[in-house]
C-alpha cells in the first residue's frame, strides 16, 4: 500500500512539475542551460577568464554574484548546478530562516561524511538574510562543509557579513548591452519549445528598438515585456501576431531609474553629486540631482548635503553660500513639490558656480536626459570608495580639485554616454554673465581631458578575490630565486603597467617564471599563459608550479621559436583561443629569420585584444669580448693593449650589430601592423668573470665569435687573441649592457 501511495505521489509531483514549466514566465523558460548559451558578461565569463575556467574544472569556490536585476545571477548559479559533480542545493533568503539553513548544513555534513560528496549551497537574495542568519552560515562556509554561491542586487560590502565577503570571490555583473538583448529577443521569437517559435510573431523594427532601449540592460524586463505584448495581442486573419510600436510602448512604458535609498546607488549618486559641485561642474551637478529626484530621494536630505557642501567646499570664499542654501531650504518647506524643485536647483547651481536665475530650468533638461538616456552608471572615479574601493576600484582616479591651482581640475563628472552634454547655459546678465567665458573654457578643457583618457578606459572592475598568502609567499621566493640583478630588471620591466584583475597576459618564449610573476599577482581573475621554447623548459617550469593552486597556475605551452604557427593551435585547446590584454617577452626571436619574426608579430597581433599593450625587452652588450678585455687592460697599470687585441676590438662592432638592431626590426614590424610603439633605453654596468665556460662560448668550435674572428683577423690572429684571454682567466671584464624596452599599444578598433 505504501508503495502504491509513493507511486501516486511521484506521478502527481511529475505532473505538477510539467504544469509549472508550461505556465512559467517566458524569462524563466528561456534561461540558458550552459555557458555556451549564456549571453553577456564576457568580461568575467569570456574565454580564459577565471570564473569560466573554474566552472569548467568544477573548482568553483565561494562566490558572491552582485549586480542589477536581470543580468544573469540566478541563471549563472543554475549553470554551475548543471556542470558540477557536487550536490547542489538552493535557498531563497526571502523565504528561508535559520532552521532551513541548519537542515541544509546537516544534510551537507552527512553527504561529506558518508559519501565524500561536496555540497554547493546557492542562496538567492543573500542580502535579505539578517546578521544572525549570516553568522549561522559562516562556520560551515569556513570549514568547507558547504561552498556558498550568493546572489544579490545590493553591494555585498554593505549588506553581507564581512567575514563571508572576505572568504568569497566577488563578481560584479553589468547591465546587458543592446546587442546581448537583441540576441535574447531573437532567441525568444525563434525557440519553438520555450519561446514563440511555433507562433507567427512579427515584431516591427521600431517596436524591437523600443523594447531594447527601455529594458535598460535588464533581460528579464525585456522578455516580460515581449511576453505581455504577444499574449495580449490577437492574431490577425492570417494567423500572425503583429507587434507594432504602440503595442510595445504599452508593454514597457518607462525605464526604471536604478536607485536604492540604502545601497550603492544612494551613496554613489550623492557622492557624484557633491563631487560635481566641488568640481565646479553645474551640468553634472544638475544631472545627479535630477537622478535623485526622479528616483524618489528625499529633497530635505539633498538640502542637508548642500548645507554641508556650502560649509565644506565653498566656505568663506563665498560667505553667502550658506545663506542662499538656507533660504532655498526654507522656500522648499513653504511651497513643497513640485514647485520646490526650483529652489533646490537654485541652491545646487549657486554652489556649483552660479546664482539664482531662470537658468535653473536647465534642471528639467537634466530630468529629460535621465528619462531618455540608456546608460546612467556613475563613473568609477566618482563612486563612494569607503566600502569597496579597494576591491572594485571605486573612487580610484578621482582628482581632488582642492589639490590643484584655482581649486579646479579638468575631469569628467557625467556618465561616459553623456559627456559633452550641456544642461545649464548661464545668461549674459549679472554675476552669471561674468561666469560664461570661464565656464566655456572649463567645458572645453573637460572634453579635451576626456578625449585623452578615452583610449585607456578599461571599464569597471568586476570581481574581487580574498588574499592568497600561499601565492604571495611563492611569488616572493620565485623573485629571489633569479638573483637580485634580474629581479631589479623585472621590476623595471613591469614598472607602471596597470594590469587589470580580469586581464589575460601572454608571456612569449619564457625560459623562467620571473617575467610572469607580476601578471600572476595582478591578474587574479584573468589568465596568464606562457610559451616555452622547448618541452624541456616546460617540464622544468611545471615542476616549479606544483605548490600553487591549480586555478592560479599559468598555462604553459611549448612553442618552438621557429614554429610560430603552433601558437594559435595550442591556445585553442582545450579552453578556446580568446584575446590577450597584455603580451610580454624578454629577448624573443633572436634565432628567428626575418620571415619567422614577422610571422610571430602577426600571431601576437591576431591574439591581441583591442587596446592591448605589449612589453618587449631586448638586451645587448655594448662592448664585445675584445672591447671588454681592452677596457680591462686599460684600467690596469701593466700597460697598453697588444695590437691584435686593438684590431679585434675595432672590428667586432659588426658582430654586435645583429643584437643591437633586433629591437629596431621588431618595432618596425609592430608599427607596420598598426601598433603605436614607444621605446625606453638604459644602460647597465656589469662585470663578467672570465671563466672556462665563457671562453668556450666565445672560442669553442662552431661559436659565432670564433667565426667572426677567423674572417676579421689575419692568419694566426685568432689564436694569439685566444691566448691573451687564456692568460686573463679569472679576471672580471667590464661588460656594459644596453636595454631597449618597447612599449607597444594596439590602437583600439574605431
């Protein structure tokens, strides 16, 4: 009887699940099932990125996915669930409590103890857990009983337990780009099983553009609007569901202004507002004011911040500033909304460099821009850096105006998409008339500064990882293993290189790990790939990497210098080829022919991402062997150098020319392929012990220097010269070196 009851129960559960799938919203039915189907977030999920490699290797650690609604946080968690060999459990923090957490932890402990099976616990809306609930979870995350994946629309540094944050990798998901949304729209219309592929739906170009624009990067909002449009439209006589602009506008009417009064948007926007006032930029100040008002921020809160700004940033430079703001606050209290927006705008404009006038109507131009512009994200340098600046770079690059002459500096305060917009045009009368010329000059300077920095804009930092003490100790040991001189050279090689956390770095023709140490430390969520000149070098480097966690190790490829075509072939397996933001090498392509060197340059150009950087270091001796011995003898009290040594020293510059010209040939090749190249040159004084090994390298059978001497000196000259060197074995010969560092920048695609 019990068996029959169980069968009936299973039957009803299965039927119920099928029914739920049929009535599920379109956005839920169309969720991608694999990474290959996932749309958007290429910065953290592209080929070679850490998160993608971790999912493929089933080595996903504790994660917190942070981003606006509709960017794929829950979908990404479900993809991980489908690809892991661990048990996957999920909770919604809105519905679950401590009792549910304990039940999941107890079950995870049993799986681990009885079957050795790991448990991944996904908690949606993790910020909804209160402090006690998060504290209850911490011990089991810390001891590895469960691996946590949390999803939140709030800033985890503000809403999630700091101990949980410090033990997790953080990934910030961005609003989807229009091309990503268009792909989702096309999928929804074409998919016969989960979308509308079995119906004849015709979406006009204007309707599609409206849906993409107003969705504002939110995939769920886009698909919900499409579903509403299709399901509420009757088919015509031909059986076609025709969705025109009018229907699309009814389905999704207004872009939501992303703003939460206690989270990131609140603090970032008020930070941008105050910094815009401090920077004497009335256009940006009006824009951020409009955003706060449109989002429902309390105007009295804004006025309180204006009073603080009047005291902090205006001060006695204009004693009337505080009086004006106080008068505007009193006027706001008397008239209320919506007319109270005028004194609010007046106070803002006065503090940013103007006085009360009807030019405050520019505020409503800013409101129009808030409603119509698609991208309204606060630029990273204007965000509040107090909570997560170190992790995500918020606030980095902000220039403090008080540190500059005239308490002003040319920097942008508007979102990138709105740079150059003018919301306030001062009139020609009174105080503001005297401001017009200065304001025009400053606006021009801002645009010029923005144009100069646009090419180097790498976008937001999208992830953060906890410190890795093991990696730090390993890097220190590796840096010291190569000797103090080479370590100083490494530091100079990577000096001022702003390697991003998500960047991919290719180190070509690596004989040691020294030149990859800086990228391994900096690109913690990206990837470092090293090519070695032989399988023997690869095996040696692989042995040095055994102490590192597998996900932090660089990928090693054996690519012979005379076979550049092997590079892309090996890169493509097994992770896919991908592009690199950085390419580095020391002494590359020395044995290569001109054709092979050109093939290498074409390969790295094809692998370089738009705006990629390359650092290539070429070192060559400034004196040949004979010149070094002559300099040594000249500094000793024994007398002048023999004639054969003088002749050899005078003739060996042609032997040195090959190494000296290699940097020139590489620079010419890069520039021909569209790279912009800058070069740095410096000399290094070095003493070279005259050992048996060094003599064999110079004078041994088949040595290039021996061949040069045979052709350059009279008969018997080479033997006499070699005898001179033999007499001086053990001496320290001066060997000055010339270092040429090529700094190449691949021009971004226009």
